[in-house]
């Protein structure tokens, strides 16, 4: 027999368990807020646009005033299927009625199913789920160090990264990134990281010749996104593969922005002739729902035994259910071929604009991931173009002061491409005078 319970406590528990309580107290949803509220309540680490988006459908977004924007930004290469894609909404709603969270003291079906799909489609044999790109890279760098430590001893700890790289904002990943402006003022910072020029095979060879036994990993973006939209050459990525193999170092590809179909293959490495030991994914993986993943071979993953690493939310059923739906849409020939076809359309449209306006020194990129480098006359003006685009009803991105970046949905329609390009031309006309 259970011990008797006090009737007062029983009444309180019964009252607070009523499921209608939470539903009837939804007043917070109608609190009036605007862009001005941001400056009153938010940590000022962002400077968001003057308008506040409230609704999205495909590659169109509406703000508080009902104005429509064409979305060439894709939430920084995140909303790979556009906004509120029916497959994502269905997966989210179905899972929302089943199970949201159990922690990693239990496994769950959506996580196992997503892991199986990722393994079947890539070099990888093991998956670790987390909630963001930075966490995926943090896991990758920790894994590389731990693997080298366990197999070769504590002296093999050096991480080779590149200048202008971006790997996230945790202290380790921001230090691995090659932009001092993001890591300065947070010292002491993690030690043992070298930064080399990107796409420079000779620099990589020289570093391995000088300190090969110390190097545990090379971390590279197959194309630098934040750092100016610079595609990695196959020769460079292949040289990194060769040098890592020769020196027992892990090759880590950060495919957080380049992956999940953005370049026209499921992951970008698939068209570069170089296969990593560890790969990180996030952004497009969840299509807008926060999730990150680190993929690795079984041998490499084996050093992360029970208790060595972890996260509370990583691999939660909601995120994995949505990511599973995103994965199934993206990993089809129609969608991946569609990305390549859209690349051709975008390049054609951008070249036509440039023929009329002569504002770009270079148009580059892969798939639906495009960098428009402003020519010498308009250097430093990318933010002006972005702001003028907002006024013209177009969401855009930049990649540094000189490059306008496009990372729209993989499924953006022909109409939306044409309408967006027309608005881009208006913005260029207004900003660059
Ligand atoms: C965005 C990005 C990250 C960081 O991802 P978060 O989800 O913001 O932590 C890391 N690496 C690359 C290449 C990225 O583009």
C-alpha cells in the first residue's frame, strides 16, 4: 500500500494539472511589440532590419504592415525548403502530438531514423546530434583532439584552420574561425590553433612539414561562406585530405552552410573529390528548426564513449522529425538537379543586371549560394545594398563589406527568382549612386 497523501496537497496537485489552464492564459501572444521594442529588451548584439517579419510562405515573407518581401536570404541559408513547407509542417505537427523531449537518457525514433538516413547517404557511420552549427563544430574539434590524445598522446593537439573561416561563436569555434574581430576581447582563448590562407596548398604543405606530428585536425569549409563566398578548389581540398591521411590528422569539413543540397549535391564534398573523417551539418538540416549534427566514421567516433560528451536537447524528437522531413525532400534528384538549374538562372540574371549596371567585379558561388562581389568603385557598400533591398521588398545577405550574398530556398520558384532579381536591380540603383 502506498503511504496516505494529504488531501490539501492532492487538491493543489489536481488544480495545477488541469490542461485547460495553460490554454486559457494565452494573453502574452497579444502584447504589442515592434522593432523599437528590440532596443528596449534585447541584448544589443544584433542590428535587425527596420521591419518585423510575421509570416512566410515559400520564398515570400510578410511584415507587421502586410508588406511582402521576396526571400533571397533564407534565414542565412537555413530555410532550405522555404517557409512553412507542408512536409515540415506535417512532421512538426504530428511529432508535436506524440513526444517532444525525453533527453539522452533515452533514445527516440525520429533521431534514429534521421541518423540512418544521414549514414546511408554519406561516408559516415556514426552521428551525434546537437542544436546548432557551433555545437556541431565544438563536438568535431573536441572529438579530433580526444582521438589524437587517445591514439597518439597529448602532444598531438594542434588544429589547423584558415583565415576568414567561420565556424561558430563558442570560444573554441570562434577561435578556430579566422576573423580576429569575432574572438578579440574574450581571452584567454583556447591554444594550439594555426590559421593559414584559404585555398593555399603550399601553406598547408609547409605547416605539415614543420609541425605534422603536432597536428590533430584540419577544419575547412568546402566553400567559405561568411568569409566572402570563396569556393574551395578541388585541388586544395584533396591536398588537405592527402596531408591529413599522411599525418594521422582528422579532416573536418564544416558543411553547416554548404551542406543539405545547397550546392547541388547533398553535401558539397561529394563534388570535390575529397572525403572527410568528420563532417558537421546544421542550418539547412532543420530547414528552420534548430538542429546540428556531427558525422564521423565508426573508428573516429569510438573515442567518444559514455560520458565523454553530451547535450540535453541534442537529437530531440521534434527537431529530428522535422529534419527527417527536410532530408527526404532534399535528397532527391529532382530537388538537387533543381538547385543546379536555379544556379544557372541566377547567374544569367545577375550577369544581365551587371551588363546594365556594371556594379559587380565577380559573380561566383555554387548551387543556390551566390556571392556578388562589388567592384572597386562600390567597395564597402554591401550593407547599403542590403538596406536598399529591404526598402525594395527583398531580403538579402552580405558576406563581408564587399560581397552581397544570396542563399534562397532550394525550391524558390521561377516567379520568385525573377521578381527578386528585379527588386535587386532597384536596390542596386538606389544604393550605388
Ligand atoms: C552558420 C555557420 C556556423 C555556426 O552555426 P550556428 O548555428 O550559428 O552556431 C558554423 N560554420 C559555418 C560554416 C556556418 O555558416
